C-alpha cells in the first residue's frame, strides 16, 4: 500500500509538470491553430538556463526566476520573428518548420553548454524526505506538487477571471469573431506564446533536479504533452489539467503495478522487462478510449 501511495503521489507530480507543458501547447494550438513541435525546446532551455545560473547566483530560486523570464523572452522573440510567418501556412509546413527549430535549438544548446548532461542539484532546503503517515517521501517532490497546483490555480484565475483571459478564451473559441470584436490578435498571440514558454521553463527548472538535463530532453516529454492536449481537448485549460493528471497517474502507477501483476504469471526477469513497456502502452490505450468516447476530447474549447 505504501508503494501504491508513493506511486500515486509521483503520478500527481508528473501529471502537474505535464500540465505546465500542455497548457501552453493547447493554447497555442487552440488559439493560433498552429502545431509547434519546438515547444519542448523551450522546456529544455528553461532547464539549461536554471542549471547554468544556479552557481553564479548561489540560489536555486533566483536562478529559476531569471530562467523563466529569459525563456519567456526567447519564446516571444521566436513568435515575432519566425512563427508569425507560419500562421497562414498549412499544418505540414508548420510541422517541418518547427521540427527544424528543434534541431537548431539542440545545436545551440550543444554549442553553448556542450554535449554532456548537466547536473542540477536539489535545493538544500528540500534535499531530505518528509514523513507522510509513516511513508518517507522526498520533500522536493512535494514542493513540485505544490508549485504545480499553485500555477494551475493561478492560470485558472487569469484565464477565467481577467480581461486578458477573456481574450484568450474568445480566441480559442472563435478567432475570427474575436478579431471582429476588437481583440488585437497579433499581441494576443505573442502574449500566449510567451506564457506558454514561461510555463515550459517552470517545468524544465523543477524537473531538472529529478531528470537529466541534456540535449534533446524536450522531445520525449513533448509527445506526452500532445497526448494530453488530445485527451483534454484543444484549447482547454481544464482539459489540459484533467488529461495531464490522467496520463501522469496511468504512466506512474502503471509502471509500479503492471510489473507486479506480470510477476505472478511470468518470471521476474520477463516481468521487469515487459512491465514498463506495457505501462507506456496504457497511455495510448487511454487516449484511444477517450477519443472513441469523445472525439473532440474531454473539455474542448470549441463546441
């Protein structure tokens, strides 16, 4: 039971980090109608900038804040100079162009910081475990859960309770009507893209101490972020949160329970090798089931 509880907490933590990526991705996709494969590169930039700034600043928090602002600026600059020219192109052109940005981003990181993975140490204050009803759980993972919940709540308040959020929701529901009603779509696009880049940087900075900070780290997690967007519904923040938690729980708890279940039938070596693979497949089974039930996703912004 303690293993299941710990896995469930890990699933919530992973799901909330996926939400930070998927929220920006679903807004970009939902409002701009643009497929941006380079979204994961901004996540990588956030992790690398945090790792590079921790030593000179002497503070993980200060390094993270600077990395967030820098990544948001990079995202807005990228939108104004490159991506703006792709809005009127078809999705195939957007996929090819943003895939090229992935390759360029990887090479830029490799030239600046080298090909070797960088180590981002845990903040000293959160380096130990805490006792949760007899379960020793890493305090840093609880911090990640807390930050993820706080960012999700703040993002909800911004989108649901502010004028800017009203523009965002209008653009996601009907971009042409929002333009007719006086919304500055160009400025809105830049703002949304900067917000998405900042959320990516938050995820990269927080997951850096838990995962390896290395070139190409954004590609694998980008696939899961797209799965979340499809499950939750394009353009929906609520759907991104629900889909992220579902994917995080299925992935993490599945990696714990599936090998154990297979161990009752197969040998331990077969179960340990086959279990993680089947657990990964469960995510796409979940996506197929949701699309069979609701083809537009759980909470589509349109309709």
